[in-house]
C-alpha cells in the first residue's frame, strides 16, 4: 500500500508555521540584543562618569587637566566593550569572552570601591606611607614597593572576582589567562594615571605586579570555586 501524498495545504501550513516561529524568535532576540547593547552603553557612560568623579581629586590633575578626559575616554571604551561582551554572552568554542569580561568588570568594581575608601587618592603615596610600604621602599626603592602594591591588590581583586563571577553551576572551568587579561586591561588606565609624576620603572613595576597578581588571583579564585563544586 503506497503512502498517500501530504496535501499541499498541510505542507504550506507547516511551512508558514515554521517561518512565523523563526521570524518571531529573531525579533525577540533582536529586541533583547538591542536592550542589552543600550544597557551596556548606559552603564559604560555612568561608569566613566564615576571614574571621572573618583579621579577629580587626583593630585596631578591640576597640572595635567587633559589626563582625566583622556583616561576617562579610554576607560569608557573598555567598559562598553566589556559590558557588551558580558551582557550579550559573546563566546567562541575556545574563548569564553563573556565570562572573562565579567571577571574583569567585577575586579574593576572592587578596585573602585577600595579606591573610593582609600584616605589618599594617590594610592601609591598612601601605600608608601604604610609600615610595609616604607620597609619595601627602604629595601628596594619605589619600584619594588610599586611591584608589591600591584601584586597584592590585583591578587585580591582577581581572586574575589573570579570566585564570584565564575560560580555558575553547570559551566565548565576556564583557564585564568583570558579573564586575568581582561582584568589587567580594565585596571591599566588607573595604573597609568596613578603613575603620572613617577618614573617609568615605577610604572613598569606596578604594571608587572598588577599582571602577575591578577593572574595568580584569578587562578586561585577558579581553583577555590572548583574545589567547592561551584563551577
């Protein structure tokens, strides 16, 4: 017994149903994407304004007024890109960009909270005035002190950010290099501005410490989260 052919009307109805469902899904995804892009732009601008307010009391600003505008623009661009990656969940099979951006954003947020709470807006001077900072400066100069300051602070920011941002169950663990790089990029404008008026060796040491501490902190946060079974 031969199968009866599907009536043309039924085939057309099924086709129209599939096309309509696909169009609706595309429209919903497009609207969601647009909302997330707008959110990334708005939060990026607000973040840049927050950075401007934080840096407005920087001791070098009266001598170099264009620094705030320049570094705020750089920070705003980095924030918008990072927020876009995080909100749109951008990823490739080998590059977990969204999760890495989330680590960088959370680490920057922690750095901003600590910076706002610091009694001296020139963080390296405050650090050098502490007992540990004075000992390091006396032992190896300002470069060693800056290296250790960058190492300790970014270690803390990276560990906490990775532990919190990568704690979604069911997600495979990721390597620390990419999220640590995201964190370094978002902290770089602040390190650069805070290094104004110091030597290149101090800036390089601070940046090296920030890179090493960020990587170690992110790796430690990922490891701790893995041991606790959170992701």
